[in-house]
C-alpha cells in the first residue's frame, strides 16, 4: 500500500458496498409493514440462533490468538485486546433476544427447541472452521458484516407502528441500532492498525463475502410468507431431507 493510499478498512468497505445490493433489498422486503408481526417473531428466533454463537466464537478466537501470540504472531496482541473488549460488549445479547421473543408473544422454546437452519449453520459455522484451521483474524470479516448491516436507527418505531408490540419486545433492535455504528468504527480502526499481509487481508475479505452471502440468504428466507406445514409424506423433498 502506498503512503496515503486506502487502508484495509476502506478496501473492505468498498468490496461490501459493491455486493450488498441483494442483501439490502432482502432486508427491505423483510421489514415491509404488511403482516410484519409473524415475520418479526421469526426474525427474533433466527437472530437468537446467530447471536448465541457470537461470544463462543470470539472466545475460541481469543484462545487461538493467545496460542499464536506465544509463537510470535504480530497480529496476536492487538487482536486479543480487541476480542477481550468485544466479548464484554456482546455478552448477554442472546438473553435480550429471548426476552424480546417472550414479549412479542412467542416462547423462548420457539428459538431454543428447533435445530437452527442450515443457512445459520453456514453463517456461523464457517467461522469456527477458519478460526480452528486457518487464522482467527478471519473472524473480523464476519463481525464487519453483522455490525455493518445492523438495524437502522428508525426501525424500532416502524416495527412498533406496524405490529402494535410494546417497547419491551424491541430491545435488541433498539440497542443494536444505537451500538453497532460505534462497534463498526472500532473494528475498522483495528483493521487499519493490524500489520496484515495481503493474504491476511484477503482472508478477512473472503470471510466477509461469505457472511454477506449467508446473511442475504437468511433475510430472503425470513421475508417469505410462513408456509403451512405439509401433511406427513406430502409434497416434494430434497435429496438430503433438509432445506436452507
């Protein structure tokens, strides 16, 4: 990178903005006003499946980072410091979602009972693989997407108007609309401080692109009308018996 040229964070922002149109359209469709209440309840359950993985992912990344620090990895010190702080910031957010689920008229078991969908497993599970078998810096791409496409500041009032839900059912959307812009600034500042090689910068970008794609598929799915369950044995099935 030449002096005064764009840093790692700027290049990641550009890459995301070039490819995020489908996600933004899917999010807009998901949050349309008509019949929003059942979609919002499904959204809360899906987000619980995602968010409950956040702290465990970062804890494992922190363990791996400390292992690498002992081997002299130049990324390890600042990455570990960031993860320690971000773990503290994200603790308990899965509990917020369970409280929102109850206040929205569903049961926590609606989130905790069913097996999370394959698209959620793809979104979070890829990060476990890259942390374990490659380098924990790749997790920064995942965090950049989740923080960068958080709820918009005006979304809480729109949900309340469209659904009639009380404020107690909207905590996660409200808090993340307020918090995530600051969290994203911290992440991008870290990316510009880290002595990333071009290969490591590419790792972060690949992680972010995969996360963007999986999050898009999740919002496309959430935006669809809820399908009535088929009678046992009726209708087409996939060769594997699962759908994304």
